[in-house]
C-alpha cells in the first residue's frame, strides 16, 4: 500500500538527494557535500520537520522510525527544538523504542530532555543511561529532580553507578564536570608493540583516540603524552617512557571550564587530560566540548550584556518565564528612570524658562548611552578574549576617554552649530549648551563604559553580568544631571 | 658575569617553577599543570612582559633570546600585544634571528604582524615565508601591500609560489581561505600495510594526522575517510577501499567559514576535508581554525550589535582610527536625535501646559530602548547559533510581543500608580498616561527589536550589523511620538 506517508518520505529523500547533490563517482559511491548538509539545518531541516510532524500526526510509526534512523541525532536535536511539546512526546515515544535514544538525548537541549524523560519510568531511564557515555549520563542525572536521580542511581549496576557518581561530584562548569572518563591511558613501562595491541583491543566506545596518555605506577599518575602517529614511528620493542613527550599540559578537575577552553584554544590542542590532586589521570576534555563551552560562554555574555539573564535556552522558555528572566534588569532601568524624573523635576524652573531644553534631552542622553554601550562592549569582549591587560587599566581608560572626547567634540560641534542657527533669535546660547553637553556627556560615557566592566572584573565579578544595565542606567542619570547643570550655568537661569 | 638580566631570568624561572607548581614524580620528570599555564597569560604573563621590556631596554640580546626560546609562540603573541611599537621592533629584531620567526608571526595579531614585517627586506621575508605553513604564508602575503607581496612572490621558489598562489585565489573567509594544503590523502587502491608505511614516512610538517582521507583515481577525488585507529584494526593486506567509510562530509572551497564552523561543531568533527568543484581533495580545515572562526564571529557580532564596527583588533587601533570606526553608528543615533528634537518641539504647546511630561520622557524611552535591546540580542544570538527557525518568524515575533506586553504592563502599572499619587493634585490623568505609555512602548519595542533582525536576516543582511543602532534609534523616535500622542489624547490637551 502506497500511503501518503511513504510518498512524503520518498519526496523527502528525493529532495535530500537533490539538495545534497549527492553524486556517485565511477565506483558508484556517494560523496556527500557538507556545504549542503548546512541547508539541512536551514531549508532542508524544514522538510524533515514538516515530515516528522505529518507522520506523527497520522501516527505512522513505521515511517517515522525509518526517517528517524536516517537522520543524524544532532539534526534530530534541532528538529525537536521546533516541535510543540505534544509532538515531541509523540515522536519521542517512537525514538524511545530504538537504540538511538541515548545518543539522541545527548544532542537535545536540556529543558527538552527533562520534559521528555519525565514521561519515562525510572526503570526505563536506567536502561537508556546504561547505553549513554558516562559523561552524558552524569549530565542527565544532574539535570533530573533529586529524588528521580537517586531512584535511578539505586537501580543502576554498581560499576556504572560508581563511574557516574565520580563525575557527579564535580561542578558542572569545571573540567571535572566536562570530562569524559573514556580515554586511552598506557603505562610508561609498556612497549610500542604492546601499546599498538591495546589500541586495537579497546572497544569502539572510546571518545577519541588521538593522543595516548602515558601514566606512571599503579596509581596512574600522568607523566607523558604520545600521538598515535608518533607511536607508529618507533620500533615495537621500545618502551613508551623512552619515546613519550614528558611535557604534557593538563588541568585539574576543579579548573573552570572557561580556563580549560582558553588553554585548549591557545595551544591548539585536540584534547586535554584532567588530573586529580595527586596527578592521577581521571579523564579528558575533548575539543568538541570546548567548542560548546566557547559558544555557550559567548551566548551568556551576549544575553548578560543586554540584561536578558544568561539562560541560553531562553527562546525555549514560556512567555512568563522569559519575562521573569528579563524583569530584574528592566527593574534597574525603571528605578533609574524614576531618579531621572526627580532630577528633571528639580530643574522645573529652568525648563519653564527655556522649554527647548526638553526637546534636546533625548539626543544628549542617547548619544551618551550609545557611546557607553560601544565602550563597554569593546571592553567586556576584550576581557573575555584576553585582549585586555588587566595591569594596564589606566591606559585603556584614558584611551577610551580620548575617543569619547574626539567623537563628542565632533558630534557636539555639529549639533551645537545647527542649534545655534535654529535658536539664535530666542536663546542664542542654547547652541553652546548642546555642543558642550554632548561633548562632556560622551566623554564621560566612554569613560564610565570602560571603567565599570574593568572594575567589576578587578573585583572578580563577571564583567558581562552587570555592565549593560548598570552602565546605561548610570549614564542616564549622569547625562541628564550634567546637561541641566550646564544649561543652568551657561544660560544664566 | 652575573648581570641584572640574568638575575631577572633566574627570578622569572623560579616564579614560573613556583607558580606552575611543577612537580617531579618519582622518576624525576616534570608534570606541567595547565591550570597554571593560564596564570602565565594573566599574572605570569606580566612577569614575562616586564622581563622582555627590561631586557629589551638594556639591549641584553642573549638573555632576551634565552627567554624567547623558552616561551611558547602563542604566549609571545600575547606579550607583543602589550608592548609599545618601539619595544616590538626591538624584540622582533631578536626573534628574527631565530628559526622561531615563522611560527611566531603566525601567532601574532595581524596589525602587529604588518607593522613588524614592514621593517624587513623582501629577501628576508621570503626566507621566513619558506619556513611557514603554506596557509599561514598565504595569510601573510594577503595582508601585505600588493607591491610588496608581488615582490616576495617573485623571489619565492616555483613550488612554494604555486602552493601559496593556489591558496590566495580563495576568499579569506571561505573554506579555501581557511584550509591547509598539508593533509594525509591515500589512494583507495593502497593496502593497509602501504598506508601505515606512508603515515610513518610523511614528514613532521603535517597539520594533523587523525583522519586519513581516501581518494580515487589520479585526480585525487575524495571518496572516503578512515581514522588512524581504524587503520590499525585491519590486517595489512586489506585494501583501503574495502575498509574506509565512504560517507565523508566535505565542504567546497567557496563554503563560507561560518558554515564550515557550523558543520564541524554540529557533527563534532576534528577536521573537515575541502574539495574543489570536481570533488578533488585540495585541503583540510582543522578544528583549531574553527575555534578561531567561532571566537572571531562572536566578537564581530558583539561589536556590531553595539555599533562599534566589526574589527576584532579595535583595541590595538589608534584613538583616531578607533573613533572613525565607531563614528558611523553614532551618526545614526545623532540623526535620530535631531528627529526627536523636531518631534518634541512639535508638542511644545502640550509640554508648556503639563511640564511634568518632560520629566517622564527619559523613563518611557529608556524602558523601551532596554527591552528592545534585550529582544534584539536574544534574536541575533538565536540566529547565530541556529536556535531560531526562520520559517516560524511569526511565532517568535508574537511571543516577544507577549513578553513585552507582560513586562510593559507590570512596570507601567507600578509607575502609573506612583505617578498618580505624585500628581493627583495637579494632573490626575498623568498616571494613566505614564502607565499606558510604558506598556505600549515596551510592547512595541519588544516587537520591533525582534522584527528588525529577523527581517534583515530574511533579506540576507547580517542581522548583527544593523540591528543595534537601527533598533535603538527607531525606538527613540517611535517611543517619544507615541508618548506625546497618548498624553495629548488622555490629558485632553
């Protein structure tokens, strides 16, 4: 029976074939072009998404299964982000029947994972967890409610439980929380030939066999590193300790993930070994996890700079949760706004005499706010990428001050001249007020915008957290005060 | 002779030893802890920096040389960022005498590299370029002024020149511009034993031997992939074509670097092969380059969102260049500011009657501007990380609209009530004006902040480029107009 679903799958496959421009070479083998794999996430992702939706709605389990098995788990993770909860539950019930479920859960966003796992019995979860890499399993248990996690732990085999428990003791944002315990370690006394045999024997589960870590003694203390290729360059009888590179970079389990990312990217590593306090090798952090860390930390910084919390899954949140995350930072600017009401009100007499002062308030404050945002963004990003030397704060601040003065001078001069001609009949000095205000406020704004994140950083506060809302609110208050004081003085009010 | 410089180096080494907590295990071998390597960039970096400065000032070439040889080129790159041009020239003249110069130049920031190379003769540069990896050499030639680059190309050996020329034809932000032509490719007809021999024979220059790419025919068309470890799992007589994985993801030379980064991180790859239009394997892009791309693109997005250009080296620029980069976006808000002057002026009569309206202008505009920044930041980042489905624009926009309405309602209500009590004697309706204005302006701001980047993206404009300044300026104009219209209507002015 040629159902509509099969038609859809056929159509989907044809489109994939077309879009992926899969070509067959003379031997009839496929060459997949990654370029086009990208479209799968864009336009082609939509085809999968639509097909998954349609099949799920019609409850076409077999066809859904066929499609799911063809799709890369990472792409399924993308698809799930765009399904509604009801559809997710439906499709997941199909995935849960396959052995893909562990790998799939590792690729899906955390909040979605929790939502899906909620529907499963602890017994079933245990079966899934068993098939997962132990670092992914630990992440899952970490995210689950405590009682559920404990129930699952009790049902797990002793060995699995111990492995997961060991990982769970570390902070999720430390090297310990990030590492995988599946690595290739070889005792330094082994010969090259033995080592090659070990590499051949180890199961396919290994995260990545590229660096071979060499350990010393029964404790397994890290003492060297060797690439698989270097191993092949030596005769089989030679001992590893004589050919290994003893200068191996490592991090400890409590190293912050940002620092791990920094080291891996600074020295172009593919993986970094993790040791405990006695230098015993306990895991490795691979570069693909580092990429996730770099992405996540950039996203957090972005959101924090805009005062939108730091939850990278904010787009998946409900309207109310989303609003609650963003409310505190808006509260800061609300409070700042009330303060400006009082400031402006205190200049009521001056405002009454020269009403035009009100009209120029937005441009003075806007120019100040914008240059402050520029400065603080440059500084926050400079701190994050290590481009700012924290011992040369004064140099950075003075430079931004000069930039603010220059830009403030130019834009102040131009607007001052325009204002002078516009108001020469009624308030000839207004041009001077506007020009000087813009120049001073912009200089001050560039300085404050630079100063605040640097000082926060010095106080060991995450510069991105407080900079955005704090700087804009501060500048609103300082800007409006400065503006009216200059006006009062120069207009002789 | 124990000069002061030697003392400094000794001191430096002791501190390194101390801070790196280098321990020796029972065999007396050093274990370097990466955790602490980080400090080298922070506090310890300062020690190197100071020592380099001091030695350079005293012209202590030998000691400088000793220090330089001990320092990782990546760390030297950091040090150079913080030297003044005069010091850089001095220290570089020492590095230029060593064979580290090629590696060093690959680690240094582009603008500094140009500054340093300026002092060298083309002949000398050719000698350096010869030792560099050909992708780094191409980057250097790309950055040099055209005449100098051509002069150098003429002096290069035919083979080197051809290799570099081939790389230079690609856009620097494409896979072709990013790739290295040093990779391990093996013909599919080879046996496992032959392949192992090839791996052993290849020089140390290889960028990374982890994936072995399998090619077909004389043309070298990509047809499969094999990891070094998989190679070891098979008997030596077996042919590669029978054991390779024919499903190899690849990109073409013209694939945008952002897409390459997306594929590598989505599918957790360590490298991706690059093919030309006839599927001939021409290079590989390794994951360390991908990390740089991800970092750079995040930095560009950050700067662009704040209207501060997109030059990641902005901190290294002179005050004037820095100001020039930032001027255009401030011009947008300057122009918007002039428009608000006219808008406010057109409501002069209303303002004269209720002067308090001026005092509330900043808070209404500020709340609008801040929620617009939140929304647009969430959306711009969501687009960059692939978390937003471009086919569901309406859904995203409506959700942000609801969030804006909710937050606007709450903050509007509170400020409206406060205002009502503050002005109940003179203008009892003012509370209503403020409450409704904040609610409407914030709803509108969240909508505009979401709409603008999504539409820009649809029009294939980089969402980050124009969003920041455009959204804030637009909201200033819309906010102030809406506010006065509501006031005019509700206060019956």
